[in-house]
C-alpha cells in the first residue's frame, strides 16, 4: 500500500467528492419538489391526472437509472434537448429519485390513521390545514427515514454520471488509476470518502428525524 501516493492524491479526490455531494444535493432538492408535485397529482380527484402520475412513476421505476442517463444525454439532442454533463446528472437524478420519493411520501401520509382526517374535518379544518397540522407532523418521522434511504441510494448512483464525463469521485478515481497504475490505493481512498459522505447523510437524517418526532408530539 503506497501511503505517500494516497496522501498526494487526497486533495484531488476531496475536490471530486465535493462534486459528488453537490450533484447529489441538487438532485435531492429538485427531486423532493418533483415528488411533492407527483403526490399532489396522485391524490387528485381528476382521473387522467392520477393516471399520468401513476404512469410516470411506473416508467421511471421500471427502467434503470443508467439507461435514463444515457437516453437523456445522448438521445436528448435528437429532440433539441442539449444538457451539459453536470446538469444532465442533476436533472436525470432529480426525476429518477422524485418518482421513488413520491411513493415514500405518499406511503408515509397514508400510514396516518384516516380517522384523524375525519376528526379534523369535523372540527372545521380544511383539506390543506388537516394535511399541515394533523397528518404531516405524524408522517414526518417515517417520511424522513424513507427519504434518507433514498438520499443514500442517490449518492451511490451519482457514481454513474462518470459515464458522461462528470468529474466526480468515481471519474476522478478512474483518471488517477490511469496515471498511477495503483487501483488498490485509489479505490480504497475513494471508497473511504463515499463512506464519509454516506455517514454524514445518515447523521443529518437522524438529526431531522429526532427533531420531527419531538415536535410531532408536543
């Protein structure tokens, strides 16, 4: 094990790791917005709207993220959609994780006893007020845990954007192996950085979970 080499390449991998964090965070943020829209569409009283949301979720969850990435990046220009590699990674990641996240959010909301909906309506609460003050505080714990799992999957999937030349952690590791011929050292160091990122995500999720469950019962 060449520890001197590992020390030398650490700054390059740290810089690439920040790109991994950046692309994952952006995709997660936009994915949450997409998921919220999809949940709203899935609960719409208009059948075609519900069918559209259900079809979208089925298509996205039924096809590999890798295929979606290649389809948008290489097939997009054929229909006038030209995205740079970083933007493509964020967009495809957001639409992909948004489909999974919408089901996690919907499941958390539906886990709240329906009797509480009826009770809040009988007290004069509207649909949005019931969701905001009654349902979401109770569903928050399960929702945060589920979204946290998806965030970890998103970080791992971000390594696939290396195929479209985004200089993130995996891509940088491959470049360094090509110049140093030391795959053990390079991949060991990059794996450790992925572990740090994932444990940081787990810590944030646990913090948010404790806060949410504490206030849910105040």
